[in-house]
């Protein structure tokens, strides 16, 4: 993250996102595909790391292999196969977006970190090794099982997360960068989808 100063002199915490240039690799329409959408590709990739199927897909669009393919619906202006979208073509300052990304994976975590449990209690009255344990899970002779969805220890993070209503603070057209106010999901150098 970084920060910039707004027009009123306040410091605004921002996330720097590289947006494009994106190439149109497929145009879907209602006649052939049943719905209308545009597939955009981003990021360079070596040919030796690309499957032959995808190589044919990229050659149709007359472009080099790309790392990420994403479909978008509802483009106002019609796009053709092989067109290149730049940041100034899509985004403008002050616009409200949704940021979709994969949250940071935190591995296997206990209930205190994963669900915010308080733990079993104090370190006294005979307890010496259960400060961060979950406690009772409610199973007895009835219902003789653990209910589905019981909050327990397990894998945390690595989920698809959407942060709604983030604002475009600044558009840097020369560098294909967008400054987005606040934080967005994902680690550094991960892929994020910006939706209008």
C-alpha cells in the first residue's frame, strides 16, 4: 500500500493496481454462446508454459500468451477480437468499483484465530494446557453427533473475497496503474478483478 494527498490535503491510504493493457481474446454473443460477454487476457507468459489449446486460443486473437483470462459482461461499447484495452479506456477518477481477489492463506489455525473464540478460561483451577482450546462442542447421547458447520480449527484464508464500493483515487495512464482507496484482498503481486 501507499498513500497520496487528496485535494483537501488529507492523506489517503491507497493500493496500487496494474490494470492492463488487456487484450480481447474472445467475444461471446447470444447466438453462439447463449449470452453476451467479453473475455480479457492480462499478463505475459512464456510459450513453453502454455498449453497447445490456449496457444490456438491466443493465435485467434493475434496476441502472445497471457497469464490470466477473465470474462466480463455488460460492456457499453462493442469490442472486437484482438482489441487492446488500456486503463484510461475503462476507469476514471472518483469511480466506485468492487475488488475481487483471493485472500491470503493462513494455513491451519485454531478457533481463537479462525473464529475469535476467547479460549476455555484462566490458567488456574487445574488448567495448564487448554487456554486456546475450543471447549465443548455440544455432542452427548443426543444427538450423538457433531452438527455440520460447527466452528472448529481448520484451514484459514485462501478464499475468494469481494470488497465492495472501493473508490478510484487516481489513474496513472502512462504506467497503466490505478490507485484504489483502502485495501483490497490478496497478497502482493496477486491477481485482482475490478468490477463496475
